[in-house]
């Protein structure tokens, strides 16, 4: 099942609305890169653990 990281679930000074979906490792990598480049976080194992723990299962959209 694909996972989703959604900035709206995290406190943010910029009210970021980015959501990233994909396989778990892909999402953790992309979300940590986003957290570093946009939100100024340090890329640490703790950041990646926090992102991983906050992932949600993607809800499939039906046409």
C-alpha cells in the first residue's frame, strides 16, 4: 500500500499544503528533502523517524 506524508499534519509557520505519496522509503526520502530545503530542518535520523511514524496509508481514489 502506498503511503502519504502531508505537511498539513505538521505544525508549520508557512501553512505548507504539500502532500507526498508513494512507496514508504520514497516518501520518507522526499519528505525529508522537502523538510530540509523548505522548512529548514536538519536531515537527521530523528527527522526521518518522525516522518516515517507520521505516514498514513493512501486512500485510493475511484473514478
